[in-house]
C-alpha cells in the first residue's frame, strides 16, 4: 500500500489519519484527537440524513445511525480500566459480531443488515447495564441523546416491531456469549 507523506504510524504501529481543511490527511497520534475526529464525522452524517430525509426519516434513521455511537462506546468500554475482564470479554464478543459479516441478517442487505447489529448491541448493553456504574457509560458515550433513554427507546421499538423469533435468536446469542464471559 503506497502511503503519502502525511501517513505516519502511531505508538502501536497503526496508521491513523484525519481529514483537514485542504482535504489532505493528517496523522492523529493523540487518542483524544482521534475521538474528536469521530465526533466530527458523526455530526456530518446526522446533518446529511436530516437534510435528505426530513424530521420523521431523521428520527427513525437516528436509531440506526446510533450504531456507530454504540460501536465506539463498546471500543471505549473495552479499553476502560473501570470495566472488569469478564465485561470486556462480553463487550469484545459484541464488537466482533458487529464487525464480522456473518450475522443473523447479513450486513450486505441495505438497512436490514444493520438492524440485528443495533439490536444485539442494545440488548447486550442492557445485560451489563446493572453491573456498570452509570458514569462509565456516560463517560464513553458520544451520542447526542441520553444513552440510557436511547437504549430504552430502541429496546421498546425492537420488541414492538421486530419478529419474536428474530429477537429470540439475538437473545440466545447474547446469553451464550454472556455465560462464556462470566
């Protein structure tokens, strides 16, 4: 892979880049700046969806667009020293499910392919919610909405509108992996 002059490795040997004003890439060595890049990207996506789908579409798309917020939260929880090893193992399993293309509903199916990821993440976070201090979740959350309210809204919506067999498959997956991590 050919790299331009702005590509550099961070302390862990990974290439990290950020878009700057002149549309070139700048290396981000500071972890706080890496998370700030995510915040900028997140705002751009939300603005795009709102402009093209209106308020109603934006509200429903907002649930699905919260998946990257939950994903970054899972990554942050995995690195957070306040989270114990069994919780990190469970969070790692959820993260792997989101990343891997083999899902209950394959990711290549537009829109539907990410619903199972979102529901699995939300149901999984609900399972460890009682074990974690609320402040840990808040410290690791990037979303605009209150994370606890959003978890509740998505859970209620999923239980109301999704097929019960589909939900049972997600719950079974989580239960199996929770037992392994405990």
